[in-house]
């Protein structure tokens, strides 16, 4: 039920002046819908090509409310009302919902979910690259329960592979692509309990360099986990906390290099200038570590030392594309999640917009004829926006009325819980007294928590390219890599692949297939 006060407020705010002129013509909407219908009818011709390339974009914590808010932000950054804007991911023809729960958690974390959408097996929260038989922190439950990822399947099939993230390269999401760990927090041996070390478990940074030695491109943060303790960081020389963490004294960057064939060109870079001055044609292997820990938020990024996500994706694809057998690339917009945890919606949404830019960048460099692109999230957040805001209202703005209960204004964006809970003199803080449009403003929450939590509802899966139509309906999250592998003819389910011709060409008819299967001599 809407209160009369509220109706009055809406009535005064939602005047006709907010409506773009063309939208007043019913034909605007009819033509737009008919155009959409025409495109939808085209989709009946399914793309059943073999996916030479697979690109997976993972927005960490990018629930559906975040996607919608990021869409409005993107439009408003282009001086539009925003709601009508299309994100790059909005243009993908197929959409599904993914059920994100972990085997032991209704509201999941990024480690168990990464195991699901990369390895195809649901797992316990906090664990990566292992089945649900592994219990978090219990090293001795790891052995025998390892599960491999689509990145490994792609390498086994002779494809190139890359990992690009805005978090540490040994953070939960990327680590499920190459590591098997009972605890996502075992970044280096320094973070591991003695018992686990004694039992022979290896930290995740170590596993990054040793498990799959020929990952072609690795870009992100996490420098400190690669170097011996007390080794000064190359960028933050005065900051002790930025220095190396490893107790075993290993220099994992040197080890990474030593595993590469001498005749190949391997490069380690640590800043944007170095990255962008590389000639991708002459790079075989690339390791870029741009921060000691996670990379900077896009809004705080230093344009000399820190590349943007879309810049990293651009370089990665140029290098990976050189393999005639194609590639698998995992791209993580990893700090959408961090912005939300801190209650800083503006940081989170700018991270999401930047990931969308990277999706556009990848789309411009590849073709849906031979490249399957999947965009999804691991889980949602308790992030919401509402309050009957008028068309084009700043996504970071106020609702058009005060609360009919405490008589104070409120922002459209709110969190269910988190650090933004604020009571002043026994009452909810008056937001009109603070700079709620600030980059680091923490939106109000219903329950005080130092870290806002994940949300438990389904997340969206957007797909385009070969076999994208298999991502439809409501499915378990671990279904996703099974589709990607099927489309690319990698992994174990390959029976359909004998029928498929070379990458990029359509499936042949039965006669053509018969001819192709006959020994050459029988034709003459
Ligand atoms: Zn999180």
C-alpha cells in the first residue's frame, strides 16, 4: 500500500518533463519492440558452431540489482537518463539464471561458487578446486578430492589460456582455475597454519606457478605473495606491508620464468606503462602483477601504474588469439564485491561499468561465429535500490520523498546490512547533511555489520556465440562450464565433436559427414 503522502510526492516529481520527447510517441515503443522481435526470430537459427574461443566474464558479487544500477550509471555517465541504456551484456541474446548456493551454504562465497562455474562441481564455501568431500581449512581432506577446471581442459586440448582479474591473481575466483585448496585464504605459506604446511598442502600462489605451468597470460594484483618475506615491493618501497610474504624464500616470478621454454618470449611487468608498451605479437607468456594485493578501484586508479580491466583484456586477447587452436580466457571484475562489502555502492557500480567496458572490448576483438562469451556472477549482495525515484534520477541520489515514519530523506540505494548503518542521537542519520554522492559514501543499511554480506538469490548468466542457447532457464551454477566445454569440444563430453568440422564452420549434413569419414582412397 502506498501512503497518500507518498502518492503526492510521486505526483509532483514524475512530471511529463522527465519523459524524453520521442518516448511520448507510441510508435517509438512499437517500432522498438518490433525490431527486438525481428532479432528474436533470427535466434531460431541456432549457432551450433564449435567455439574456438571461450571467454568467461565473472562479476564478483554482480547480482541483478547491481547490473540494473550499473546500466543506469553507464547511461548517466553519457548524460542520458540511464534506464534505457544498454550494457554490453544486455546485448547478449541468451540469458539464464544460476542457482548459487554452496554444498554447505545457502548464501555462498566466492570460492565454492568459483569451483562450481569453473570446475563443474559444487563445493563447500571457502574451498577451491576440490569437491564437497574437502572440508574448509582441513588440509588432510584435500588429497583425492581435487577437481580440474575448464582452464585445464582448454590447455589439455592445445588451446591458450589466460586469467585477468582486478583482485589478487591468487584470490578465490581465479584460484579455482588452477589450484586445489581446502582454504581460499592460503594466499602464500605465510597465511597457512603450520599443521597444513606439515601435511604437505601448498599455498595458492605456489600452485599458480606449479600446477599448470603454461598458462599463457596472468594479469592482476598479488605481487607480495610471490616474493620472499622482507623483499621490498618494487612500487611501494617504504611500505613494509607491501613487501614479500613468503616464508619458504621462493621467488615465484623467477620460478614462473624458469618453467618457460628458452626460445619463447616471457615477460613480467608490474605497471601500466610496461604493459601497454609490449608488442603482443612478440609475447608468448605474460605475467603482470600491478599491486601487492588487490588492484585499485577503477575510480582511484593511477593511470601510469595501474591498467584498467579493459586494457588488460585487450592485451590478453591479442596474445591469446595467436594460437590457431583458440583460447580460454577468464576475466574477473573482482572488486564489485569489495565495493559492496564496504557499503560503497559508487565504487562497486563503477567497477561493474568498467567490466562492461571490458566485455565490449572483447566483443570488438572476437566474433560470435567462433567465440562463446559468457557473463555471470558468483553470487549477489544485499544491495538494492528503490523509493519511487523519477526517471533519470541520479543513481546515487535521494528518493523523491521523506520517510513517512521518521520524516527524514533517504537514498535510493540501500543495503540490507553493512557498515553504513548510522544512528545519530538515537535516530537514523539525516542523509541530506552528508555528501551521499561521494565515491566512498557508505549507503545506509538496516543492520550494522562491519562488512556487508553476500545475497542468496539467483544471478544472471548472459551468453552469446556457439551453443549460447544452452544457457537458458534456471540452472545449477555448476552447469555453466559443462556448456562451455561442450561448445568448445574440450573436456570429456566429446561425442558430438566428431560431427563438427573445423572451428567456425557450421556442422555438416549427414552426407558430408559420411564423406568426411571415408578413407580418402575410397572416393577415387
Ligand atoms: Zn564477497
